[in-house]
């Protein structure tokens, strides 16, 4: 494998486009000059090798994303029928700072799991460090969120501190628990697709299942903190139905379906047109599935409470489904767009296509040889 990696360095005399705008030559050349470096390090440097144009595009996507989301949020929070928790997120805050920070929070939360999954596929031993990988995603997410929204909104979502821990440690732990199902779902689905693209579908499934087994204690701890030890009336009202394992299980499955749909849309640009159409057509099926799962996990009165503008909101099932559909589409589009940033950090042109796709992965546009290394 190391010989293959060394041989993959392009000819310096090759045209710039064939060398992926110079990035492959630079980083694969580094691997050739350091044959005794750890294989994982050499593969990481080889596979994360953006050129100048790719870095510019990554920052362009980030800037456009922050600007677009900030503008949309400034409009949404003023609409009359948005949920009251959304309206109060930035109450009394400087919108010039809070909105871009919240937009950065959304983009990081949706994009970082792909980056960590890619690194894990290249170095599978990092599965054992899944708790650390989770913290690398969740802690920056928490810092951005706590900076951008009001303390009252955090208390509404996470609950008032009850353990007398110093500083905001309890709030941090409660956020980590609340975000774990969403972040880990994105991570697991990306492991499936990254592994399939890296080697083959069996490898991808194995990587996802291994990560899921290792992550089960984290998911159980998340359910225990969020559902069993809830410290806010909002969560108590949402989860007041059936045994805690049933409520937590259905809500986790709802999040998993949303995450799957978002990740499929993120990867859709790599696939053949027929599979692109199939991925788009499955979105309504996943939307209906998520709606059914949500209603199984939440009490009947909790759904209007979650989607409505106030506590006394009443609506027909059709209106509630329409509100859920808008929220669902917004989340999966955000996930798909945010993934463009880590995709760009791999490089461009032929190098990126080779790094992301393999001939054994039937959904890719090309049927070339599997990636070197």
C-alpha cells in the first residue's frame, strides 16, 4: 500500500489540471520524502490535499452559507407564526454578531461529522477514540451556540442547572447529550458512504456498524441525560408519553432518518444520474417516515407544542405536517450544503474524484480503479 502511495505522486511535468492544480504533487511528494512516517499520517496528508482554488471555494461556500443563513434567520424570526422558541433565540442580542455566529454553528454542526468520518475511514483505529471525536465536533458547536443565543433560550432548551457544578459545565454536558444523536447519526451515515467510496460497500457497512456498536454507550448516556434526567419543562412536555426507552428510541430514529436524507443529498453530486433521481425520489418517503416516527415518540399534544407559535397552538394534522415538512427540508438542505465545505478540503479535479469514489461503488459516475492506498 505504501508503494502504491509513493507511485501515485504525479509527474511534475504533467499539466496543472491533471495534477489537481498542484496539490497532489505537493502532498504526495511529502509522502515520498518521508517513507518512514506513519501510514495513517501519509494517507491523511495525501487525501486531504486542497489546492489554492479548492481552499478559496471552501471559504466561498462558508461565507455564502453564513451570509445566506443570517439573512434568512433575520426574516424568519420576524414572521408571526414561527415557534416562540425561535423568535426568542436572539432577543436582546446584537444581530450583527449573533446571526453569523448561529449560522456558523449550524454549518459546523452539519459539516464536521463528514470531516471526522473521512479521517476515521483512513485510520480505522480512531474508532476507539469515538468519544474524543464526538467532543471535537460538539464542543465548538456548543461554544458557537452559547455565544449566539440568549441564556434564556439555552435554559428553555437544556434546562436550568440543578447540580451546582461550577461555571457552565452542567449546561455543556446537557448540550453534549442533546446533540449526540444528531451528530453521531451524521457521523455513522458518512462512515457508510465514505467507506463504500474508499474501498467497497461491505467495508462501508462494517465501518458504520463498528462505530455504532462503540457508540451505543454514548447514545444510552444521551438518552439518560436528556429524557430520564430532563431539567426543563419543554423536554418533559415533549417526552411525556410511554417508557423513556420508547420515547428516546423513536426520537433517535427520527433524527437518524433526517440525517440519512441530508447525507444522501450531500453525496448526490457524485452519483450517476439514475441514482441521483432515486436519491431525490426517496426524500418524500423518508419525510413521511420521519413524521410517523415523530408521532410515535411524542405525545399527541407535544407535536403542536413543538411546531406551533405558542403553548395554546391548535392545528389540523395537515397543517402540522406542512410545518414539519418545512423544517425537515430546511435541515436536509443545510446538511447537504454544509458538506460541500469538507468535500472541497480533499482537493479538486481528478484527485478528488479518485479520493471520493471507487470503481466497486456502483453509484459513482465513473467505473475507474479504486483509489490508491
